[in-house]
C-alpha cells in the first residue's frame, strides 16, 4: 500500500451500450496519523510534528514505498501496524526504502524496512 492518490471515475452507459466518464474524483489515502491530523506519508507527518512533543506517528499496516529523513532534534515514535481508522494495531508496516536518522531520536515499533 503506497501513499498515493486514487482516481475514482463514474461512467454513464446509453441504450446502445456506449459509455463515457461523466465524473472523476481523486482521493488520497491517509497512511499516518499524529494526534488528530492525518498525512499521506511518514515524512509529511514527521515534518509537521511539534518540537519536543515526543510525537507518536501511527502508521497503517501495509507496505509504503518511501525514503524518510529524520533530521530534526526531536524525539518521535514510529508506531506501525494500525488499521484504517488508526484505532487498533492489526498487523505490521513495511517500508520499502530507507529510514535515515540524522538528528534526534526515533523509536520504531512494528515497522520493518527492506
């Protein structure tokens, strides 16, 4: 599961079986939650985390393809495996890429990197 946009298209079909798109809607899945705010990527959640807050970044279960750089002098916890509503841990989170810790402290739970 990547942090990406999904386009949902609605089609109309006439009596001759011709169809055409009549509407398209773009949705972006929230993959990470910090407090009450949701984000599409770990990096965007980390960038928004308050200084000195010891923020917990709740990450949905699944696979994310991203490389994240933790370069601020803050403490955060990267907590993986959450369900789609971030209400309980139901699995594991896999990050296909890298987690680069350049400054601060990052505690990682239920997240594997490959």
